[in-house]
């Protein structure tokens, strides 16, 4: 699988991908995402939160 195909296959929900590290030496892929929008159990967005 090519890197762009792999990235397009990952479901992030309401989050965004900030960085991707392909470490061939150690055979690792690291993906950094934002925290998204916190939502309470009743579906309201929390607007006053620390990231």
C-alpha cells in the first residue's frame, strides 16, 4: 500500500491529522492528530476546554 492510500484509509472522525512520521529504520508509522471538539454525553460541544 502506498503512503497516500494508507493515509486515506484512516478514519479520524472530527479530528485532523497534524503530522505523519514514517520511520523505516525502526519500522514504525506515527500519526499526530489534533484533539478534536469535545462533546458532552447529550451532544453539546464544550467550548471552554484546555488542549
